[in-house]
């Protein structure tokens, strides 16, 4: 028996050996602009190399990010939502929302396990720290933790053929087409790691197809020398990116490398395609702003060439990539990331039952909002205090707000799912709910005493199963000495759970 146990242990250790990991991020490429998701004739650019990844991997149909680039990148590199990192909008000096040095990043988690010998590097767009002189001190190498970085630290290029490139803190002007330059650097680095027989993780973040709309070099696209519209230029940039991705993949052994392709947010309103429109595009919390292409191929994938409708967020890539590489997850930070490895290894349900995303700006209390959705319904809670509620199974473009006539006008089923999502927003904040100061039952019903929070709207909710929650009909509220007493009136149900929900706004 001992011998068998030792053999099994050896097999487990062998299975835990890490893979190389290649993360590819497209900038401003929503599902409407990718042929694997939008099959309307002529609606998208040709992307044979991205399509080939899907043919051998898993294509996720319910992958989400944030409405703009910086928060998505912060989610991926920390495994934490924006309400924890403070990165809820485009990073800028005005907002003061650069990634904090206190955050543990993906490459820092790898460095903590230096005995594994994994090399890491980042290429292309960064945009997690405000630009200018602080880039050297607080940029990708120092704040990000990357041992090697080469690319553009700003949010956008002034020109794809005349731009400022930073390499490990030193910046110079480069005239090589930016998409090509990123691949040149990544290929050279990967080839060097291969020659040295080193395991590696590479983060390759294209600026394309983000504005400025432009015409790529002629050998990289099929749209001619002078595309007539911004939409055609956008598609040309997508096709050029796909061709360079093909060159990048030629340097990779896909039997030892897990390859991830994702868009960082939805398509810009100027070029977005049906079923979305400019009002439901990049920069918004609607599906057109946060639903993105996600494809994973490699040795971690079983039964390639399939789709998964699992609910996935970009934040999940943090844990997924560490597990792919064989790096232990950190236990000293609060993670929102859930590994996708079970979905990759087995065509099964995803690890999430709900997807959360948010958008906020430190300079405006009413800008942005939050979303929470399940496999069918989606609740958008804007920071202005307005809610919108959609049935995505019948209304994927979010054109009919079920709350337009008020809560009472909705069907009982819609009310139940609306309240369920609304209650579960409480799990997505950094404030722990205050413990009850007292509770009990009497002739008047069941009461709960909690500290009063003047900044929040507080109400008594109940549930029969700890899943579906709703406000207690007829509950009373009394304020005294800084505390609130809520009472659910008699007669009480045979079984009920109670909670005091605090909502801001």
C-alpha cells in the first residue's frame, strides 16, 4: 500500500507541472465586432487566426469585463474588482485612480514563488498609472511588478506609426507600426525563453483597434489604401491585429502553452454593430459595453472546439493564469477571481451564478454605476439612484427596461428576480454589515435592532430559502439613540430569514 501511495503522489506532482501562459488583449473589441460572435454577413473583419484558437479551444459566450480599459486591466492583474482597487474608470491624473503599490499583482504572485523559475513580461498597452514623469518610478515595472516591460504606458496612441514607447522605464519615439512592434518584442522575448528552456508568462496587450482610426500597412489588411469610413478603418486594424497574432502564435508551442484571447471592453459607439447601438457601447454598463470575446486554447483545455455559456468575468483570469502556470494562489489578499480551470477541463457549468461589474469616477459621485446579472436577468443600478432591469433571454440588446412602469407593474416572477439581484448587490462592497444589536419575536412580530447608517437607505428583507429575498411587507421602523429597530408584523410565516439591507445610493 505504501508503494501505491508513493506512485500516486508522483503522478499528482507531475500533473501539477505548470504551463507557459500567453495572454492576448485586444483594445476596444466587443463581441459585435468579432465574427465568432456576430455572424451577420459583412459585419466583421476576417480573423482566421483568432478563429483558429476557438476551433481548438473554448469560446466563452458570456464573458464580461468593465466598460473601459483601465478597470479591466486592474481586474486581471490583481484578481480584484474595482471597488477594492479604486480603479473604476480610465486612469488619469484628475481622477487620481492609478493602481496602488499596495495591490499584489499577477507578476508579483509569480515572483513570490521564484523557486518555480517562471519568467514574466508585459508588452503593449499598460494604462494603469497616470503618465508623465511618474512612469519610471511608478509604472509597469515598479507598481506592476513586471521584470520586463515594453510598450505604450498611456491610454491611447497619438499615431500608430509615431508614438512614445517605454522599455523598462526609458521612453523614446518609435515609428514602427505599433501592432507589429508589440509582436516583434513579444516574439523575441518568447524565443529567448524557449532557447533557455524557461517557463514563462507573457501579457501581450495590443492598442488595436482603439482609436485613432487609421489605415494599417498594406500587407496586413484587405481594405485597400483608402478605406472610406471609420468602420472600415476599424475593421482593417482588427484584421492587421489578427495577422500579427498569427505571427505571434508561430513562436509558441501550443502543446505546452495556454493561450488566452480577450477584449478589454465593448466596441466604441462610432463603429459598434447590431444588436447594439452607440447608447449601449463602450463606456456604458450595457452588454454592448461589457460583454467581450474570450477564447482559451492549450493543454489545460479538454475537448477543444466547444463553446461555454458559463458566466465569466475578466477578473477570473488572475486565478486561471496562476493555476495554469502552477503558481499557488495568494492567501493574504481578498480575491474576487475564480479559476476557469474546471470549465476548461470539463464541459460543465461555470463556477459563478452571477456576474458583477462596475464603473465609477472619483471626481463625480453620480457617474457610473454597477451591474449584477444571472444567467437570464440583469440589474443595472446607476449611481444617480436609478435602476434598470432586463430579461436578457428575450432582450439581449437591452431595449426594454422592465422597471419602466415601476416595481409593482412587473410580473411576480420579474419582481422576484429583481429583488434577488438587488439584495445580492450587498456582497460587492468593502463594508462589512454591522452585527445586529438585538433581535427577537413577540406579539407584534419579529424585530431586529441595528446601528443607523445616515448615508444609506436601510430596510428589512426576508427570505424563505436564503436565495430569493424581498422587502418585508408592512415592516415598521423606529429610530432611537443612533439605532434602528425594524419589525416584521405578525402573523409571521412558518419559516423565514431576516436581514437589514443597507443600500448606497
